[in-house]
DNA sequence: GCTATCTTGGACTGGTCGTTCCAAGATAGG
DNA sequence: CCTATCTTGGAACGACCAGTCCAAGATAGC
């Protein structure tokens, strides 16, 4: 009997995600969301709740639909260090060129923004996922004899994960991709058994 | 003949700096600045200009009075890798405990916030300073035979600088200091001639 | 086509935003 | 003490904020 929604909730959420990603949560008003999505405030509030709920949903979508595929590609690439190198190369390319150039990483940006518990939970999950994936890639590298002896793989995975935040953050402020690339290469080179 | 200011402009700027540092630029209102400083809006605007000018001034003060002393301590410590290690240890301690715990680094936070040119210039300066200081510390380490052969010191300095952003960022979102410490140690260990 | 139910547009709320303005207050040279 | 000059408090500004509300519109089972 009832009416049905006149829009696709996930397609709208993607637009919202892009808006918050590019402009930040605090500096994006509901009016902008309305303008970007074409929805009315009623539909927005009825479907997603208030602004904070909307932001958390958008952030979750980002982690699932944007970050996760990147992590998965790394997980699926069994080459070890070359896989990690490819991950960083792709990361830097995406951050500095193309449709989302200079947007940074929405999850990385979120670390600097709020202290909201729901947000933090998503960020911790995001962090753990990347660290775990990095750790697996390092194990693969080690199994193929690519790594120097005596490396702490857990600690190194954490280190590379923190490095990714640096790349994301600086890319948003306009950092030169070649410089970023130089930094990530140095970090990886120092792990190699055969150094340069 | 004229009246003089009834307050110390730099002391007030320090309070403003702390406010923007802790709470972020976008989420801090002028009303809060007025409340925190005790100044009236008139004095605020007459002395510092609008909100954006005030924020840039506060950021500049942060870089000069907070970051620079940290960098200088690293520059003055000629021990090489132990100096870099001490830098990161101190950084993590400051970020996770004490008066400014979980505030992150104001400059790091600023990377995620705005695209303001004046802000970017300060951030680039901040980045260059740390990278240069890191590079000098690595040179000292190399001169003392602490480093593995064939390291690109410029690239490694960039890498460690990006790592510092990661530490700052994650500390703001509540990261465990021991985990951060693990990450920075791994990065430094991989540079050593004598590993493990 | 009627009706119960949900959705939608958009006016409206009280509050807060950054900023401006001016009269009253403070100051120090004359 | 007078006065020119700057500072200060606080009211006021229009714009925008997130969020609410309700009448009008759309839907689908009957």
C-alpha cells in the first residue's frame, strides 16, 4: 500500500560520500548535500538520520567500497615486496591525479576531524585491515626470500600502514607525487635483503 | 596620546593556538575564542583580522613555538639514529600523554583541513624543516657507521617525515602509544647496519 | 477508484556563524 | 585637566546551520 522511495539510497550515499570526502565533514552543510543529491531534506533525514549518521554511513561506505578494494588487490597479489610497491604506487597515483586528486583518503582525513566513537571504530577497523594485509604481504615477501633477516613483520606492517597515512595526508595538501614516491620507495628498499 | 592594548597579543595568540589545535579550525567558533581569551570581538578583529587570519597566525605560532623546538632538539642531538629514535619517542609521549594528549599535531591536522594557500605555505615549510632535520640526523648516523650501505638519505628522510605524520594522525584518533612506538622502531631498525 | 501508508517538497524553527559598528572607556602627550 | 586617539564592550547584522513539520503527492492492495 505505501509509497516507495523515489531514489536509490546507495547511489545517493555515494554522492554524499564524495561530498564529505572532498570537502570534509565539518565544512559541508546539509544544504550542499541536498543540492548535490537532489533529494529533499525530508527524504534525507527519513532515510539516513541526521548529519552525523549520514557522515558515518558515508565513511563506512568509503571504507568498504574504496579502501577495501585497494587492500584486496594487495592481498591478492602474492609477489611480496613488489605487491606492496604496487600498492603504494597506485595509492599515490590515485591521490595526486584523476577524478579524486587532492581529496586525500576519507578515512585518513577523518582521523584529524572528530572524536566521535562511531567514527573511531570505523577508523580502527580500517587501520587493522590495512595492517593485517600489509603483514600478509610481508610474510609472502619473506617466504620468497625478499626480506632482510631479523625483521619484525608485525612492527614493519604497522610502520608501512602509518606511512600510508602520511602519503594520504600530504597528498591532500598538494604534495608532489614524485616526492611521495621517493619516500615510499625508501621505506621499502630498506626492507630488502638485496639493497639497491 | 592613544590608548594601548589591555592585553598581551602573543599570550592571547597562544590560547587561540591551543584552542584551534585541540578542536580544529572548522569546528571552533569565534564565540569560543572570545570565551577562552576573555577578549571582546572588537579587540580580536582589530588585532588579528578575521577568523582565517587568526587561524593562520595561530598555526604559524604552533610551527615556530611547538614544532621548531622539537626539530631543534633533533638537530642538536648528534648521535645519529639514537637521536631520531629519541625524537619519535618524545613525539609519541607528547601525543599520547600529558597536557596535549590526543590533540595530534596542529600542522598535521591542518593538512587534512583546508586548501587555503597561506596554510599550505606554512605546511610546506613545516614539512621541509622536518625533512631537512631528519636528513642531517641520518648523515650523522651514516658518518658514525650506523646505517646500512646504499641508503638514499634524502628519500629516507622523506620517508621518516611521512611516518611522523602517521604517528601524529593516529595519536589523535586514540592509537595505542606502544603500537605507534612499535611502528617507528621497525622503520628505524630497518635502516641499521646491525639489524635485530 | 478508493484508501491507507509512506514519501516528498519546502516553509519554518531556534540557534549559531563570522563580521561590523558605535558609543563609552582608557590612555598619554600637551 | 584637556583632548586626540586608540581600545573595548556589547548590541546588532544578515547569512547560514542542523533539524522539524505538515500538507500535498505518489503508491499499491483492495
